[in-house]
C-alpha cells in the first residue's frame, strides 16, 4: 500500500519561489556568458585604438575575471536554490 504525501500550501509557495529565483539567476548567468565575447572585443578594440593604456592580455583577464566568474557564481547560486527543494521536484 503506497503512502501519499501531501504538501502544504506554504511549502509549495517556497518551492515555486525557489524555482523562480533559480531560473532568474541562471538566466542572468547565461546572459553574462553571451555578453562576455562582446565586451572582450570592445576592450581589445579600445586597447588597439590606444584609448585604454593597458595591454590586450590585461583586457582579456579583466573580461574573464569579471564576467565569466560572475556567471559561474550565479550558476552555483541558482543550483543551490534548486538543491534546497530537490525532494519536491518529483
């Protein structure tokens, strides 16, 4: 005989808000990954035009550190919100 587990309305609301928060964080992370090459090209062009006095390696490093690291942090945070309510998913 199978036992049916019922969820309270507050736990369902917590699950839905966690899913929404997680999907928002992951979407922003994907957006940062998409914008990363664009800003990289802009920084390289500004360096070649001597508007930025730094080297191309420095511009590449700044782009990778700032945008890609922020995107990875958002992916990890979004995954955390999914893991908290993982038992409700199925």
